[in-house]
């Protein structure tokens, strides 16, 4: 775009432009092109024609460092605490200042755009949706480490239109890895970091379209670390990409894509404040030394290859049809230690004495010893500070006891899921005329997932008794079909079942644009079916654990529309609105699918209504936007598992391991998003970004508790959560920074970021009437004022971070060498990014007594942000 005085024009494809009837005197000419630095030139007009010759624009710093932005975001998304929810996969959102800042500056604080999880956004590869049917979120590890071939993206923000499907209420990212669409050439790179991984090497080569209509693309990478930022968090990830396309003729083209990105990494533990104060920021309770080497007990492994076939058909000059067939298969595993080993003596079950090996277990901490009045509190504290790690040798010694008769008290096992998923969809586009077009899509997905526990390591024992270790008499079999089974390494045990999902949906969209207004309207309808097939017959639920369940079916719908009105060439007004009813996610359908097929009560469609209104300024020197948004989520469902003390009317004392179903949840998300960028000179720009929002529970949802204990009884009741804040990361975030892009092809930037209104995830059980009752009888010492204080939601301290970014590039004949460096949290600020209340103290008396202690035994658990961290990448392109 070219601007001078009140005239604005666009160049032709060769960059030529002409401005006529200009006033004489000194004038300023502005040049602006997407992805490049805006330029301004002072000119003196005398009335005679002026030939300006060739005017060169520089790429924006964000464009030059794009692959590194991908690297950083991918690194954040690889964390284990739900951080895939934090940014909705903004791998290449650099065209929008607010989204770019959210991806690059806010992601390490687990900021969530509009407070929404990534299940409300959609990620597509070559038009095929990649969100998991089990939880609705994209699994970024399935294509992590392939930055070079992920560059070609189209991001539709928020409720805006997407040509490939209905999209999500948080936007959609369409990643095009079609071999002929990738940038031809080769690239090799090496990265060094102290975040999730330490070393990364990557190589890519793309032929582009060559003779006889062929195109090939290859990419591979390796990411590795003996330890990441947190102690004991190993990381080992490989990635391979192959793309082959054959252009049969001008109308037909076939593309085949293969992606395989296996990753294996050690998890890190959330910690109480007591543990943090004793052991510091990087402490991780999941690991210990074994024969002098670090061994982590919590290893997550993902290996799910994707094979995709795409057919592109140019039906006519105005219409296209893309047909896709995708197959994904493989495994996800999460390891942990089981310490419930036992053996049979007569008609009884006898424990082999396995106690919780977690070094940060509450009974091993100074606070517990202090509460129990033990004399050796100081020794316990000193021992924990000096070591405080998992003792692997103790597990082997416990299993080697002669009285165990070869049976294990401890073992290491995987919670594993093996998935096979087929997806078919067709995307049709038709240009009705130069001003209007239609898009349509039909999609079918069939997914089969097997869930089971698998024995990994018996720690020197020869077997493990596969029964319910918490039921001493009568014996309770995990599988009545094979009673008293002794399992070995490699066997499945505990539970085994299959979940089948089928999804059929269709969407249609109409788009219309004039010189002044762009408009779209979209609708979607679908059918989702779920079924559980039990492969074990659990003794506690013999009639509802084995065999197929009834099919649960849900009909979904959705519509959205939006308009962009150009008040002038520089002032734009945009309005979007959407409403949908979507099926509950698979992980919220069954109360406890490991042992039975019972459905969560009150299941129905979750409805979402959302609207946003934006004003945008597109000035050659100033780009600004302000957006107001509101999203209402109704009838949501959450399922969680935990151990609770102080449960009134439990039928087994006051303690139980429970499955909590929170249904009919209403949430409100509202706020303002602001972004401003000003080009002070051709090289220096300033930016300011802010998000001011409020995310709250809007009602008192229904809470139900279930247990594997047949004697357990707990009637459904309201959880008084209305007006509590949602634990959605910072609800206020601000960023102020600058970037300098030198004509000599080096750049530097810095930002100051401030975060506030961060809240802990409250325990719903303590907000029910169970809190004030003892087996249905109100506590005689219940104090309403003290209860209010006890149930007050914790708000974390606000914090400030400083991030630096810089780099340079060099042209070596027709090859390019570039260096990128970033430092996050320069001043090593310590801050909490999230946390949750423990539900162990479920009533007034137990919570009161625990919080009266200087150090609570069952204090909240927290996640902390990283301290100072760095990322360095050297890239050679040829």
C-alpha cells in the first residue's frame, strides 16, 4: 500500500505505482506491505514528474525470526501441565500483534487467550482436523520438531471465517504441508536451550514442483536433554516428515504425507509451598539416582504416526474439491509406581508392606512430623533438604524380602492407550462471482482406543498379584475371568477396556465482500457416538464392567456470522457472533471407564455463545486494535479423581478415593484486548499490548461423587462456585516493548511483561454442604465467618518479566546464514503460574485444623514459572 496526503493506492504485481495531482512542497510518502517494515520517505514536489526508482523494503523482525517463534511455542507446548491449553497453537500468528505477543511473550506464564482451553480452537493439517477425540485438544507432540515444513499456515482468529471447516470459537490454524506448496530449497539448523530440551538439530529439503509434475519434501530433527529446566526431566524426541506430490494434469494432483514424531520425556511434579521453600524452583519429586544415573518414574511417551492422502481437483476456473483420507495410529503412555503389592493367605489378602515411595509425600515432610508431635522434626527437614529424591534401591530391597515369595510390593507400570483413527473429509469451494463464494465440508471420523495398564518393571520380583489390594476380605478380583492372576513384565493388568468414537459432521459457509464490507455466515451439524467395551470383568461391578455398553449419541450444531466494515481505508470495524451446541468430550462421558460403563449424570450438549467487536486502525505509522469479547459456556462437564478426607455419609468412615463429576457448569468469559504498534523510524518500532478480562463460574453446578467401594454413598448436590474465578492463567496481562531492525540485517528487541489476577483452582467438594456437616449433622462448632475465610480463593502475587530477543542474518552468495537468540525472564523472577487446592480436607473441621498450622499438611500444590532461560538457534539455508 502506498500513501501520500489523502491518496492511497496499491502497486501492480511488479511493484509499480503512480500518484497524480500532488500538491507542491514537502511531503512524506509511506510504503507498507504485509510482513515488511513500513517505510517513509521525505520528498519535495515542484510540479514536475518524479521517478523514485526502486524502493526497497525490509522484512519485519518477526518474519525473519518466524521459525524461531515456532520453536519457542513448540517448546512451551511440550510441557506437562496442560500448557497445550495456553496459546491454542499460535505457531505462526505473527501477522496480528496481539496474537503474536500472546504466543511469544505470554506463553511461558500459561496465559490463555480469552481464558479458553485449546479444545475451543481447531488445528488442521492439509484440511484434516487434528484435535483429539478424547479431550478435544490438539496434540502438538504429533508434529513437533518439524518447524521448517510447518511455516505455510493460515490462521483464522476467534470467530472469523475459515475455508476448511467451522473452526473453533478460539480460531483455527490450517497448516498446509502439501509438497508443492512448501518453499523450495534446503536448510539445516542447530539450537541450544535450557528449557524442555538442550540440543536440537534439524535438516529439511524441498524440491518444489519439478519435471513431470513431481514435488518432494523431507524433514527430520532430533531434540534431546539429559535434564531439561526442572531436575530429572529427560527429553528424547525425533521427528521425520515425508511429502510426495504428483501433479497428474492441471486439474488433478495427488499428495501423500507421512509424519512420525515419537517423543519420550520425564515429567515434573507440582509442589506445595513447603516443598518449594525447602527444595527450590527446579525440584522434582519424580526422580532419583539408580546406579549413579538419573531415573524418572513418571515418563510420558507419545508415538502416533500420521499418514495422509490428499486429492486436489480443480473442477473449473471457479470451483475446487479437496478430498482427504488420514490414518493415525500408535500409543500414548504415562508411567508411575504402584505400591499396593499383596499376597493371598487363606481367604484374606495380606499387604506386602509397600508404602508410598514419593519423597514429598505428606507423611515424610516436616509439617506432618510437627503436627504429630514427633521429636525428630529437624532431622526430617535436614534429610529432605539434603536428598529428598526417589529411593530406587529401597524398592528392589522391599521386593527381595523372602516372605514375599517372589511377589512384588512395588512395580513400575504404564497407563497406556493404543489408538487407531481414520478421518475422511471433502472440502468444496465455489466462487459464485467476483464478490461471493461458498464453502462446504463433509467429515467422518472413526476412532478406536484401547486403554490398559502394562507392567514395565517388577524391581527384581517375579510377579505381581492382580487383585484389588484395598479389599482384604472378601477378595475383589480386577478380572473375574482370570482370578488370582500373577502378572509378569509386559502383561496388561488392573483394567482393560476399549472406547469407540464415531463423528459425522457437515458445514456450509457463504462469504460476500464489497469495497466497503466483508460478510460471512457459517453453519454446522453433526452426530457423535461413544461406546465402551469392557475386556475385564471387575468383581465390584460384574454386571456393568464386561462387554459392550449402550451407544451414547449426541447431535451437535453450530452457526456463526461476521462482518468487517471499512469506515475508510484506515479505519475498520468488525463484528462476529457465534453459537453452538457440542457433544461432551469422550473423557467426560463415563464416570470411571476403568471399572464400569456408568455414564456421568445429566449428560447433554455443552452450549457456547460468543461475540466480539473490534476497531482496527491501519495507519502507515500506527497499527492499533481494540476488541471487546464475551463468551458464555453453559452445561459444561468436568470429571476428576482424588483422595478425600471428611466426606459426610460416605458409608465407609470419612475417607475415600473418589471420582468427582461436576455437571451443568456455567462459565462467563469477558474482557478487552488492546494492541498498538508504532513505527517511529524505518528501523525502530514500539509496541504495547494488554488483555483485561474476567473469567468466572456463573452458577452453582451439580457435584456427584462415585467410588469403587460398593458401600460408598454420596448424593448429588450443588457446589457453590458462583462468582469464583476460573483458573485460566493470568486474567490481566500487559506488554510494552521495542524492536530495532538495522539495515545491516541485524535486529534486537526487548519487552517488559506484567501479569495479574491469577487464581488457584478451587476444590468444588469443599464448596458443598458437606463442608458444614458431620454425617448429615451440622458441626456444633461451625463458624460461618471463619468458613468464609477458609474458602476464600487464593490469588497469586502479580509479577513482572523482561524478555530479550535478537539476531542477525548474512547472505553468502545465494545462501543465507542466520542467528537467533532469546532470553526469557531475564531477571529470574520467581512466580506461580497455577495451582490447585487439595481435596484431602473436605470439611470445616479438617480444613480449619490444617490451615491453623504454620505449615499446612495438605496445602495447595503449585506450578512455578521458569527462571531465566535462553534459546539460541543457528540456521543455514541453501
